C-alpha cells in the first residue's frame, strides 16, 4: 500500500458520499480507475442504489491494466445487475484496492475472492476508518439492524428550543436553516416526534437548494395523535410520510392518514412508551440507513438514553430564553455525571450569525 493508494481511496470515498441520502437501502460507494497515476474513470452509486459505482466508473473507458479503487468490496451477487467483481474482471483491471469488506451476506468476502481467483492483485483495508464512517448507515443497517442517527438541535445559548409559550420561529438565522435543508438531503429520512409535529406543523422537505430528491418524512406517534390535515398530510402523496405508531393507535386516525397516502408502520413501542430500538429497527427493515432527527426534546432524550445517537449537529444562536423556555433535550434520568451521553468534537464552524458544532459518538463504528 502506497501513499498514492491512500490518496485515490480518499477520492473514491469522497465521490461515494455524493450518493448519501439517495441510494438507500444500498451503500454510497465510490470508485476511481487509475493507470500510471492518471485517472481514467470515476463513478459512484446512482440514485436508488443502482447502477453501482464500479459500473459507472468503467463506462466509456478502457481500464485494461488499471488499478480500481473502490470504497467497498465489489459485489459478488447477481441482483438486479450482474456482480461488479465480474465487471472489473471483464474490463481487465490488474489491481483492485478496497477499504472495507461488504457485510452484506450475499457478498461478505466473495467479491475479493472472485477477483483473486481471476488473478487480480487485491489490496484490502486502505482508509478503512474513513470509509466506515462514510458508510456507517449502511454498515449499521446490515450488522445491527438500525440506521445511523444524526440528532440536529437549534438552540439558544441556554439550550432552549422555544419560549415558554411555544414560539420557536426562528431561533437560528437563515444560513443555519439553509444548512439544515442541505443536511436533510444527505439523509434517507427525517424524523420528528408527535409533539413537534403537533406544535410546529412542519413539512420537513428540502427546500431552496435545487435538489431533486426528498428524504422520507417520519413521525414517531405512538397513538397517532397528529392531525392528518396538516402540512405533512397535505403532501404525503408526492413525498412519502411514514407514521410509526403503537398497537393502540385508534382505527379512525389510521384511516385518516391512510386516506392522505401516508405509510403506517406498526412499531414495537414497548411497555414504557417510546421504544426507540423498535422504531429504528422498523425503519432499517424498510431499508433506511441514515436518519436525521429534528426533535423534539422527548424523542431526542429517548434516543440519547438508548445510546442510539451517532452524530449531533448543534446550531447555537446568540440568544437567551431562560429556564422557563422549552429545553432541547428532555429528561435523561441521569444519576452520575460519568453516565452522561458523551460525544467527541468533529468540527466547529460559524454559519451566518450562528455556530455549528458537529459531534460524533465515541463508539467506534
Ligand atoms: C458495489 N458497488 O456501488 C454498491 C454495492 O440490490 P443490489 O443488486 O443493487 O445490491 C445491493 C448490495 O450491493 C448492497 O447490499 C451492497 O452489498 C452492495 N452495494 N456494491 O459493488 C456499489 N452500492
Ligand atoms: Zn456491485
């Protein structure tokens, strides 16, 4: 493995990330074809998850004798498309460099083995950590049956999300709100709790960025106590809305949402109310790999208590509301400071007149 190998792999990972938010249930893979230091082809997983990255990179180029850098092990299975390992063999590449073994049981080492069986030199585990972070959603879905969860908060300096009377528009400025839309677009689903859906009547779409795809909008509403006549219901036929509900959700509320075109997902909410593990499992079962949670405080607290927040994006505005305001995070039932949900800093940056802090879970993914 050379420094050039690492550099081209970082490029493959970056290209793959272009697919984030629109390739689920598939991973967002990138591929770069290089011969004698020159890039011959580049590709990434296409919207909807297909064609795969390797096939895109191989299009319109003669890759004989080249090195293929792929951010995930090339697939070995005949799905709706033939295996990428075959495509690389047929194209006559001499060497394949990968970052990760694909945990999908249909692949799981077979892609590497096929390539080696065809006499191709295979180098594994180049920039593994960066690739695992980039595709953490896919890896979590396949290995743990849950999506990657990003928690977004728009807070005052004293950690509030609304005044005591419920006013929350707007805590942060237009630049921060614009960035929230860009972040939504990089996730498969946007999630809010029923309280937020009731209080804000949000529409949770990506607006103003010229993007052509929209994340699925998900509301966790155990008893379906959210008005189907609001903005989510109004657009549910054009852009998917899924309601996660418990077994006790009344039939008339189910019918109202169904009539609007929303998807109803019976989830295991557990005896104590919001059982986030069951909820996230239900989303992963439907192929969701990346969830962007926009509150409210109760849902955010439940996710934190379950240890299922992987990244936190906090936008802080230079305002104070006071302790009578609504707290961004509900009750965490913490006894010891040592038990506090704790995160490591990834990045700090000014966004307009607000500050963005990006944190990630200390758990190695
Ligand atoms: C690759 N390159 O760009 C991606 C791969 O349903 P299918 O047939 O599209 O297969 C999906 C599986 O293929 C997915 O679970 C993962 O194992 C792999 N995704 N593989 O070689 C790609 N997106
Ligand atoms: Zn493939």
